[in-house]
């Protein structure tokens, strides 16, 4: 195989992988999702859920987040003009209609690093319409928001916390510890690129 053909082959494979991530693993950008996971240094982690759409032309008036086993809520961060309440494993946010917003839930997470946690969400709108983001498969039409657990987001005493500094407003990563698909894909793409360089060098020597 010539060096030029090797580069073309690797490029096609990488493009196919990225296409799978964009079209298969994340079927649409309008989902309710975990935008950030911020460790607070006291054994709690604030999860930020975001949505950027409503029910057709009707704005969102309520978001109900279901917490999985091992996750408990201790506080909430509703958007301006909204209220929030916690009842068992349900956290409900309500308020005037919005087309886009972020809501926060301060949690204690008891799980194992590497676990995938799903947070089913009911999104209700002013005209009575709704979306049920409840399915655990990523390629579903209405997947539940999800978080890959890392040590940084697990409940721990303050002195044991090692959460790194966080840059605010980064919606493409769960900040401080939990990993999103974007983070995982970046690592894999970097690995593919490194393999391409190594393979090119090998082919050139032959």
C-alpha cells in the first residue's frame, strides 16, 4: 500500500467513525441532556440538565427529572422565574413557558466509577404536549439523559475530594468528572490519528 493510499484509507475510516457518533449514537441535537456535572468539594455534585426546544410551537413549562438508584437530591437550581421541588426520587421544575433553559440538581452519587447512570425526564409544554426522555439506548428517538460516573463526582468527605478546576459554560463536557460522549469520542479520534501516523511511517519504510 502506498503512503497516499494509506492516508486516504485512514481518513475514510475516521470520517466513518465520526459519522457514526453524530448520526447513530447521538441521533438529534434537541434532546434533554446532562450538560455539566460539577463536583462541589463536599461530596455533592451539581448536575445541570439542559433543553433547547419545546413541543413544536408551545414552550416548555415543566421538567420532571427521575433520579436513578444511588443518586439523591439535596438542592435545586431552577432558572429565573421557575420553582423546584424534590419528592423522593423525583425533582420537578415548573414555571413560565421557555423554549430553552438549564436546570440544576445538587446530588450525592453513590455508584462505581465507569457506571452509566440514566436520568429519565418528562418535558411538558403549555399546550398539553410532552416528550418522555426515558429510553436507555443512545440511538433511541427519546433517550434519557445519561452520565458516565468517574471518581470526581462520587460522594466523598471534603478532605478526600480532588475535583479539578472547572471552566464555566462548557456544554460539550460534563465538567469536573462525569464523561459525555463528546469526551469519549475525542479520545478515540486522537487514538485513531496516532495510529495513522504510526502506520504511515511503517508503510513508508516498506
